[in-house]
């Protein structure tokens, strides 16, 4: 068993004790409210190509007409879907709301990070909204998650917002699918407020149309994630058949299944299950991104995460973990991940779980 400790020299703000107010602020309505990422039509670069880049170009060229590799998973998708902006949905992750948590198994990328009171919130990113039968319960925005979503030019969907998220949305002129977009969400009063708000792919598309958001990615768009052309076992690294992330309440863990070559996710001491289909969440890739957390003074425990600059991390796939670094200069570019020799990290095709954790977290890898 190996334990990874975050950057010990960084100044880490103490995690705030649980608070009922939860990052509210004055006007918050919290309760109710790859190289392979190219289309099949892309032309091969005319500059000198390495054998690796040649194989990637050949892989793209071998796709059926009208298909491309997804910017989110590295897997083939119709170009009409792959060139749409993804949607990013804020999802409740407190223990009492997990029995109705749904839509998570359809997500291409799932983020988890600390919000306030040591609780975590999820953000599920979907390339194809037609796969969203029902998603929720939908919860309020946090300003850090707006930065997560902008990594993929995703349309951000939330019900309510902290004052810090409100300020960021207004200052940056962001179009989001909020609780004020009536067509986007519906209530299921089987559950008490604020755990009763849900959406579907159809209602989210209606909400996107209602706010007039641009639906497609810009011409020449390049994703921040780079993918292997096929599943590739790391040729070095630490054995990581079990991954333990010490979020105070959710205590997220992932266990490698060698038969499927996927990681099964657990939280709160039980399988992490999607209520839509009773299936346990599985991921091909795990990215642990260390970042500096700081308690916002007077912010009811709301956390500010330093997501611009650079830091350390761990990439985990196929039972192995390797050290990585990350960097992001500002919100106009995505986070880029690198391996130890300075070349850009390539991840395996498939779904990815990204945990953005404080720098003092000890990540435990087991055999």
C-alpha cells in the first residue's frame, strides 16, 4: 500500500467545520433554487509526422464518414454530437440524497470536489443529452465548478447559486441554465426540498434553447484531454487496484476490476449507484488533481480553489498510478496534464472521474 501526500510546502487553509448556511451569501437561493480528438474529415498535418502521430491520423481516417473521436472520452461519436458543446450538471452528493441520485452513469466525465462544511458536490458532464433519462437531484452553482465546466466549453446547468458563483456569472457574462429557466427543470415532490429538482436531456435542451446559448463548439476547437488510440496499459507506475480519497463525508474509493479493466466507485461505505438503472458507476480513468483550497472569509465555509497556475496530480488506469502535473493559465484555455518527462498525458479511451482535492490530502493506493 502506498500513500500519496499533497504538496507539503503549500499554505493550506484549514477545512471549515460543517455549516448549515452553506456558502449562501446575501442573494443566494440555496434551498429551492488528443491527439485523437480530430474528426474523420481532418487532414493529416503536412509537417513531419512521428510514427505515433501517423498512427493517430490513420485511426481518425479509418472512422466512418460523419464520425469523430469524442473530446470527452476519445471514443467514436457522430460528428453532429461530438461538435456540440457538452452540458455540465451540478448534482447533490450529501448522503441523505444519494438514494435518488441519478444520471451519473451516463456522464462522460464526473467531477468531485469539496464545497463547504467538508461536503462534496458532483458535476456530471455529458456529450449527448439524448442519453440523459433523468439527472439529479440538481443543486446550486459554485464558482469553482464554473471553472471545471469551462475546461470543456460546457453549458453549465444549476438550480440556485452561491453569491460567489453569482458574481462570477455576472462578471464574465456567462449564459447558464439556472433555476430561472423554467423549461429546464421539474420537481419530484416524492423528495423534500431542496433534494427534489431534476432534469432530463429533453428539458435541458429546452432550457439551452430558452437562454439562447450557442449549441456548437467553435470551428477549430481542440479539447484539453488527449487520448490513446486504444486501451494502453502504463508501462510503469505504482500498483493501484484500490484508490482511497479521504473526502471527509463521502470517503470516495475506487476498486479495479481486472475482468472489465474499469474502476468501480464507492462512497459512504457502499457502491455508488445510479438510481436510473441501479448500476454502480465505473470509470476507465481516474485523475487526482491537487489544488490549493482556501476558506473565503465570511463566506460561511465556502471554498476558493486555485485552479489557475500549476500543480501536481496522479493519473490512474488499468491498475496503475503515475505522477502527473497540471497547468492552466486562465479560463480561456483548458487544464493540461503532463507526465514526469514533460510530455502531455495521454489517457485511455473511456469515462473519467476527476477528484480535485486539497494539497494536504493523502491518497492511498492499494494492491
